[in-house]
């Protein structure tokens, strides 16, 4: 019997750092149980080089990553989504498209590492910190017994993950 693959969309305004890292992380850590995508309400059109550097340092593939509009995922031919997570506060406040599949949604907001002040090392450290925070949340998410939870409980659980910080 073939296992279900859950489709997850990570949304941010620019789709250049946080949502991109979440996509790469879940595709790697999801062990075939999840298929992750990312998009932005106003995509920058490029992936932040520091996001790529941090992902490559972690040994994650980056060749397929690209900054794209959330419009790609609101089309009738788009994949039917099971989950949509916003990872920045501005995207969470925007009117989102209607997503195919009636997905469970939650806000997993975190500061934008691209806005971090300081020299190159300080900015790299900000990206590394964001990567670790996303990785921690994805670990919590992938350990949820999704198949056993009713929709309300699942919605509460994924929202709770977004309110937690790595210790």
C-alpha cells in the first residue's frame, strides 16, 4: 500500500530566504512523507545567496530552488495542498489566494534574516539561526501523527508549533 505524501506550501512575501529554507529542509527531512514548495506574495525573483550558502553548508540540495509567486499554487492545475504555513508576518497579514485542497493553515513567523544588521559574519549568523529555527519546527511537524489527528486537533498542533521557539 502506497503511503500518502502530504503537500506543504511555505509562504513569505519575497520567497527568497525563510520560505526557501523551509522548502529545502522539509523536502530533505520529510523522508518522502512530505513534498514541500515555497512561494511569495511579492517574490523577489531571486533566492538570497546567504540562504543558499547556509543550505549548502548543511548538505541540502539547492539546484531546484527558485523565487516564485504564490499564484502558481492557486491555479486549478496546481498541486492540491494539505498544509500552508506563512513564515513572515507581512505574508500572514495579506489576503491569501484560495488554495486548492482546503489545506490546514498556520503562521510560523520568524524575523527576516535578510534584514539583520551588521557585517557579513553577523548576517550569515542570522541566516544560520533562522535555518536552525525552521529545522526545529519542521522536526516537530514531521513527528506529528497526522494520520491519527482530526482536523481541529491538527490545526491546533501546527499553530502551536508556530508559537514555539527552539530552546
